[in-house]
């Protein structure tokens, strides 16, 4: 079974969705027969990384709403994250363009650590207040993952993985991804949004049963 997950690092529901999906996978008896592929999606491609702004101001500008309303939305999703075991610190989150972070994930994927890179980047953005568009941050995460920082520097300095990210974005259009997180199971079934653990587990079992039914 192949599961493709379109996700963006600055999407709060994507981190929640990942945690719920991970929980479902832990409960899925046949998880060793599942291939998970992380694909890039960028919610705000024109966003300029700006450490001087806070996330409430960024969201207000993006949605054209008052800052107070944006703060209320972030407070709601913070509570939702907490129920999933995640800590969101929107007061320290740095609004950042995620294109380079997605390039980093593709680099990590080439070394079998895409899921670990996703987790580290989500935590860096939502919990630790680190700038995920900052080269030193990506280097630090590479070190934490045991990746070769010289190879990373070469890749990031030579437009490495730009095409891979672009291809993911094009495939998202072809598949019909309108929002993230988006989970495609063998490109036959899909789950959109941070659905409950039970929804992921039910779909995993359904797709596996279909794959292994007696012909």
C-alpha cells in the first residue's frame, strides 16, 4: 500500500493530522507493508519570511481579517493540538516561506528520513520558535537527524530538489488536492484534513483488505 501525504510545514492542521496518522499506523497490524511518501504543498508561496512579524499578524494579512480574530483562530487550534499531545507556541512562531523546508524534506527523503524531517520541522516551527527558512536552522536539524551537512549545503546552494518540490505541487493539482493535509491511499481513496485516528485506521484496513482479497 502506498500512501502519499501532501502537507505544508506552516499548516497547523498538518502537524495534527500527522500525529493522528502516526497513531493509526502504530495500531495498524500490517504497517510494515505500507510505503509512506511525503509530498510538498505550499499554502502561501508568495510569503516573505519575516522574523519581525508574529503569526497572528501574518494570518490576519493572509485572510484579510482583524488580528484579534486571527489570534482567536490560533488559540482554537492550539487547544486542538494539545488534545493530540502537541504544544503550539504561536507567540514565538516565525512566519516563514516553506519552499526551502520542502527542499530539505526531499533531501532527507533521499536518505530515508523524510518522516523524521517532517516531525523536526513541525516541532521547530510550532513549538520551538525556530526559523525554518534559515539555513543554520536546516543545518542544525540535519545534524539532529544524522545527515551529511556538506551534502545538504551543496544541494541547497545549487537549486537541488527545486524540481522535486515543483513536481509535487503539480501532482497536487492533478490529484485534486484543494487543502492540506491530504492523504492519498493508492490514489484510489483519500482523507482530507486532520481526521480522527479511527478514520485513518479504518481506511488503512479497508485498502489493505482490498489489496489482499482473494481474486
